[in-house]
């Protein structure tokens, strides 16, 4: 029997501490903390689940899944089953899911976004498709990292042109349905197919042609998304602005330089806040 731990996830989680975990309420948070990490630790390892089951051997992904950890796990499983059936996936296909691919004992997201494991997986030549998982509340659209993954996979000349046109008619960067349309496979490795997946079926099929999920997609604005680390959110917004809303789009060297400057500015801002707090405490 799984029981909620005392992980620092807010007051609601503290209230549920030591209570039984029910299938209807379990999320990736519980799967990670109560299943993945205990099993790996039991065998004396401190690695990712992927490394654990593959003997430490890294395997390039065929498909990348973007999702929210707060999505009900049963919806995640149902969506994955539908995706596997629709795409004809087999046990030989490699699927990248951050919960299982990243080392949850020692999470390393890289020095900057383009050195993050998410970026590396999406830009891998073998990875041809990204599947965005959407629950009833479309919670993944409210997560900055999911917005970043969308920005990476839609970073094509066609979509940059669209965003630049959009910039002239709106007050900021928003994802609109034309950006989210499924892109066909291409010989150009920078083009990735994008699939929007729900527990009811794939968006655009007979099962999902309207409803709250599509309404949420139409209203999606990356400025409204959040991250557990505010610095990640700022870096992601900076990335999107640099890639889509400046002409010409910067190369990776300039982008790295810009992100580093942003991090330095954030550190200086944090130091200033600490100094101000110390002065107030002295008074």
C-alpha cells in the first residue's frame, strides 16, 4: 500500500501526509517519490530509471513526451495507450519521459536551456515526434518547461515567420492553433511532428474536435505559465523571445551569452534583495 510522504509540496500535500495513495489521485510526483526512487535505491543505485533498466546504456529517443507532473497518472497511462495504438508503437520504440529519463536523485538540468536534457532529447536526430499530453484541465499548458518544449519543436522557419507576423498584431508571444498544427515528417531534422494527445484521443481525430482542451490551446500564452524555479521561467521566456521575436534570430553562441547575462543579472538582483533584507533586520 502506497502512502503519501512528507515531501515539501505545499499545505495540501502536508494534510495528506501518511494517507493512502489512491489510483484516482496519484500523479507523477507520487510515482517518482514512492515507486521509482525507492526501487532504484533498494538495489543500491542512484540513477535514472532509464539507466537502471538499461544497464546504464543511453538510448536515443524515437518519441518525446511533454507532460505535467500534476496530471492524474491514470490519464497519463490512458493517453499513452491511445498514442501507442494510433502510432503502432512497439517494445522496441524508445520514448523519452523526463520522470524516467532524468536522474531524480541528482537532477541536472544543464547550465542553460540548450544544454538541458530536454533540449538534447528533442534535437536528437532520431527523435522525430513530440507528443504533448493534455489532461482535462490542460495543466501542461500552464508549465513553463512544456512551453519551452513546444517552442523548441515548433522552431522552424515557417513558424518563426508566423510568430513575427503575430508580433505585429498582438502585444506578446502566444501559441495559436496554426503553430500547433501537426507537422509532417521531413528530411530536415529540425522539423519534428507534433501530436496533441488526451485521454479521450488525439486532438484532430473524430474523438477530439472541440471542448475545453482546444479552448485552452487557443488561449495559451507562455507568459501565464509557471515553473517551480522562477529563474527557469525567466530563462524560458528569454529563449522564446530570442528565437521568435527578434530579427535576425540569434545563433546558439549568442543565445548562450544572452542566457548567461540573464543568470548574472538574476544573481545580482538576489544579492541586492539579501542586502536590503539584512539592513531591514538591523533596523
